[in-house]
C-alpha cells in the first residue's frame, strides 16, 4: 500500500455581493490521498481522494500531477482523465463535479508502468494551486467589483431533511442500528454503482432455469426492472441534491445453461452459455462490477460498454429471495408471473438491500408495523420505506461531493 499526504488550493467563490469595500479573504485548502491499490508487472490501479478544506465549494474540481517514472493512465472511473507527457489532469464528471467544503471526492484509474519504478507523484494541484495540506487565505479582491455568484446547492424544489414528525424517531432508530451493525466504508452499495456510472444500472440476467424464455418475455423483464427502479427512486428525484431525474436501467446480458433456452436470434444482449458457478449460469466475471469494483473492465469482451453492475438471478422453483450489492435473486416462475403486477414485492424488497436498507426480522421501529423492508408485512413501498432510502442518501452523499 502506498499513501501520499497532500495539500492546499486557493478557491475563488463567494455569495453574490456588490459591496464597495474589499471582502475579507476566505480560507482555502485541500488534502489529497493517493493510494496504489493493486500492482502487477507493467501495470497498476490507483485511487485518489480529494478533500476540500476551504471555506467555499469548488465547481468543477480539477486535480493535476506529474509522473516521474513514465507511468501512463489508461482507464479512469469517477473522473475524466487526460495525460500529456508526464502531466495528468483529472476533472469531475457530471455527478461529482461539485466539491463542497469539508467533503471528499474519490476517483480511480488503471495505468501502465515503463519499468520497475512506480513512485507516488511528488505534488498535486487543485484548480491550479499547489496543495500543502493546510488552509491559507485566498487573495482578497483588489477592486470594488461584484463577487461571482456561487453555484446553488441542489436543484429547484429540493428540500432539506424534513420527514413527517411521526417518522423522526423510528428513522433515527433505523440509522443508529445501521451505524452499529454495518461498515459504512463499504464501496459497492447501489449508491456507489449509480454514481460511478452517472445514473445508470446495467443488468445481466442469470436464467437459472430449464424453462425457455421468449424475446417478448426478455423485453418485458427489462421494462419491468426500469419500472420497479422508478418506484423506489421517483421519490428521490429533485430532493436534497440527488442528481438524477431517473436511474436508467438496461439489461445488457443473459446467462443460461443452454442456448436453446433463449428463444431469440438477435444480438441485442450479450449471451453467456455454460459457465456454471454456484450451480447456476454465470455472466462473465470479467464484465461484472461485483468482481471488478475498481471499474477496470479491460478483460471484458467489448470493454466497459458491455459491463454489468448487478445480476438478476432467477432460479426455477425458488421461494423467497435474496439481495445485496451483487444484485437480486428470487424464483423464476414467481418473477415472470408477476410481470403484469404494479409492484413485484419480493424484488422491491431485495432491491432495497442493494441500496443498504436493512431487514427487520427481530425488531420493529417505533410506531411502524408494515413496510416493504419488513418482509411479509407490505406488498408495496410505503412512506416509511421512502424516507429510509432518503436517509441513506443524506448520510452517504458527502462521499460523492454533495
């Protein structure tokens, strides 16, 4: 593991003002951690975390450094990275470009090495100013001119944390349980997946069944996944800096025991046949985020464009379900027979787990009896479920620069 402590930056941003006297200087600064997360002959993966220590937001952020040993960046995630000679520039992308004060944004990349040396860069800059790890005053205005208008926080219509009064206590109980039970430094929640792709989720279907499936059913499954995602995330749109109006859901692949089970001949999805893992057909590991959480899909046929974030694992004869960062699993017959229902409640419950929501087998939050995350108590997403989802975003959004 290689770590490098970093530095500071001058940030020129303030609230709109037409004061005739010079404004007082704002403090500015940042801290950057550069970590080599994997290394092999001729290549490596690295992660960079940038924390804004200053008094104002940076929007958009831009981090630059120089390599000393001929390293080259080949593939990046959560940033757009370019390189000219030894000089690398990494900039924010649409969903993380605003770096508010006191928050951290992280991005990563794969690279190549020219020899045996892979030294950590000696210096970094954020938006043109060299980092020092401390806060410093930025230069005050030298003339009576309007200060630039700050980028507003969030979108029109967004609200702060304001759940109904009867939900405040149970929501606090739920989050206290989350903090006591789970590792919130985990980096493959559904939130991390959506933010890494800029608002999309790509699925591969594991058809763990000897039943045939038609092209019509294939397309109905894809449409239903989009519909069910909307049922969770329609309530997030326009709220508390959530950056997406809709999460775009695509089915990009299918895995089956035998090609004859998939009764279509077009090439609209990738098809994986005969790779049996966990006694079930497996989509290509080289293309799966669960197996490549660093975002490196260089071994995936077709590259990143053919990767999948989650699996929909449909198992013949299965009762109940399971869900996690890898995707969701349930009965094949159950899911297909429910395609005409408004809410496929087992799927919705398991999708909640993908985004961190807990089970409630052994306790119930105060005043709540029936909600979709309490298995068997509700067949629909309730207001309490929606506020639990919002609470996760409220607590995790700072890791994405919100």
